[in-house]
C-alpha cells in the first residue's frame, strides 16, 4: 500500500494556548471531512456538554482527497456540538484552507478548552515548520473583511484563513465560520454557516487560523499515473456535460417559485410576486456593465459556481450570492430587490452569520409585527445591531427560534432549533424526511430531493440514499456541485491509497458517518420526539394544491433503518 504518508493531527488546547501535532491513526485513513469530524466528536466530546463551554470540541477537517489534484476536491468540514440544535453539527465550506491544510499533511485541527480570560483573542498559525497559538487581541471585534485585509499585511500571499466575525466572538448561535477564497484579495466569503459553529470557535477565544502551505506540493497518490488520468477524464467529462451550476444557484429562482418552494413572508406562501426581480439572471446580466463574473472559490475547482457581484460603480460587493440567501434574506422577508439582498449577504459575511438562519430570524421578527415585510433598510440596520451587540441584535443573531421565543410568535419554521432552508418540506416530502431524520436537523445539504411528484413509497428511500451520498461527498472533500457518485468517490480513494475500495466499503463508510452522528445525538438526549415539523408547516397550506406537512411520523422514522443498497445508490449524484 502506498499513498500519502506522514499525515498528522493538530491538537490545540485553548486553556493553555498550546498546540501540538501527532500521527494520524492508520485505521482512519478513509475518514475525512464530515465522517472524521463525527468520529472525533463521538470519541472525544461529551455529548451532554455546554456547547459554549470548555468541554465542547471544535474540529476542522479537510476531506480525504483534499490537497490532491482531484478536481473541485478541497472542501473543509467544521464540526462540533451545535449551540443552535444541541446536537452534532458539521458545516462544509470551500475556499483554500482545506487544500492548504492537506498539502501540509494535516488531516484535522482539534480545538479543546477555553481561555480563562474571555476578553483575549488568539490565533493558530500553521506553516510547514510547525503550529503555534499566538495572541490576536489586536484583532478583537473586527469584521471579517477588515480582518483579512489587516492580516494580509503581515502574512504571506500564500496564506489562507479561517475566521469569525463579531457574531462568533459574542457567541451568537447563528454565527458562521468564514474561509478565504483563492482570489488575490482572499475574500472571506466561503462560510461553514449552519449550526452556530462560529459561536463555538468564539467560545474558544480563537479569532482566526492562518494556514501557509509555502511551497508544499499537492498530495501524491499511490497510483500516480492512473490518478492523473482519472482527474483528466473526470474534468473533461464534467466540462462536456450540462454543467448545472455554470451560472451558480441564484438562477434556480424561477424553478423553485414554480414548485412552490420559494418561501414568501415567513413561509406563508410558496411563491413570491418578486421572483422576477430576485432572479439570479439579473446578477448574470450585471456582469457586462459592472464587471464581476463567475469564478472558482478554491484552487483546482472546475465548477466555477460562485458569482462575483459588483455594485453600480463597478466595485466588488460580495461573492457567492446563492439561491438560499436570495430566498431567505429576500423573498422570505418580502424584500424584492436582489441588490438589497447582495448588501445583506455582504453584511452577513462581514459580521459572520448564517444567511439562512438570519433571514429566517428577520422574517419571524417581521411576521410578529415589529417590522414591515419588505423593509430592506430595516433589515440592514438589524445586521448592524447584531455587530453592535444590542439586545435586539443578539436575539436575531441567535436565530429564528430565539426571536420566536422572545416575541412569543406562533409561526417559527425550525427543526431541532435550526431554521428550515429555502427548499420547503411541504411540496418536497422526501426532503422533509431528511430534515427530520438527519443528524444535522433542517439542512438541505444533508440530503436534498427536488422531486415533488415522487410517490409516497419512495420518500424514505430517496431521503436515506441522498443522506448517504451527501455524507460520503462531505467526507471526501469533493464539492456537492461537482455531483460525485459513490462510485466516483471510491475510485478516487482506491487510486489514492493503492488498494481496492469496494462498493460495500464506501456504503459502509457513509452509513457509519450517519450512525456516529445519530449516536452522538442519542447520548445528547435526542429521541424520536425531536423529529417533528413545526406546527406552522402542518397548518399553513401553500400552492394551488394547498399542501401541508402531513407525513406520518412512523413513516419518516423508517429512514433510520438501513435499506438494502441498490445499484442506483452508487450512481446517484450528490445534491445540495
């Protein structure tokens, strides 16, 4: 057996502000990203701990094939016990940090403990010469873009960064973790957004991680020639195909609106009268006059799904203005202009917030009567208040459930404390089963099935198979938008390590990832009673068919029972 050798783990103790490295366990070689995070958390984190206390464990784990020449394979998983759901959480991000960690041979960063002085801030420096915790108190409170601009003055151009904004430092449970993209300016626009993991990073006093791979080469596979040939063929086949994401996800708006899964005004309707002005085609049209365009967020990406949005003066505003953000901060808040949503997206990236959770929280606030739907300027003021730490700002920054409790509002669309994303479970029953049974709570990237005509006897299987494929994808380092299959992933694994990875092995790895996560949640106190849709999903009908969530809980629970693997499982594409 050949393949990468000398892989290591980084262990960080924030109580003593020290960092050490150790050998990566051989038995974990096929674990990366989400699956590796799940295994570490199950073995090393007390599931009953305070998510914002010293006993929570923050994991940063690139995928198995991150750092190689495989196309679009450099994603990183951020994991920990979620302060939003109270269960396990993995959030996945692009950018260059995952690639850079793996080029240096680091399979994961494991952060434990908590500084005694909560006012101090620290950073972790990772280079080819070692790892070190350094004082970063001078950067306390900085917004993400200003932080990276300042760090660029002292770190080399080859350094990538993982950081939090003020929301994470204040330990708000809607806080995200930002990763820098591969652009020269290194925009902190790639976010591991869901589940409040930015708050966990903030609770550790960790403001940023800097990774400088220097001149480190890409990881070398055991079967170099065959691996290179596969990379070339895989890239050629993708570029010759339909390239579903060549204009990003923002242009999905008309399809979602047609399917009644473009939520309007806190999900009281499934379609928006403003779909035309929110359609991402307007972003694409702006490129010719303003500049900007589609780009790839990480080295080696062939998808280039990220849009770079400029303002009317031609200045950079934001990037990766995606469908979920347009929906939750736009249509769901009754905001009609994609330009306003772009402003809100930039503010969320700056402050360090999940756009899905924040959009849901603002919509609940609007729905409760405290602000008019469509008040874009009011929404922008709220985001500034979050950064300032006002009472309202903190409540909104803690997510939809928090503002719902504060306002005693009846319509709070969350599952396990986490806001339901744009893709609505009422017309998309199989996706709804994913929201209920995924260890992640309401998270479309855990297993999205956009098939409103799917027969009832296929709902559970579709959800389970999608959850398996997406868990494997998030463990591999591949981007879901590349749409790898289990067969693709196991073939790359096999050539990387010079050994056969069978269909049985890759399916078992995916199932074990879910099993580890479910077991963590069980130990944390979750039961089948937590697998429920909010009452508003059951009572508020949408679309001409007046659909509501009416799936029997006994049916949804069948997703926990492993079904016999069909041929289709191994050729099904990851979807997020």
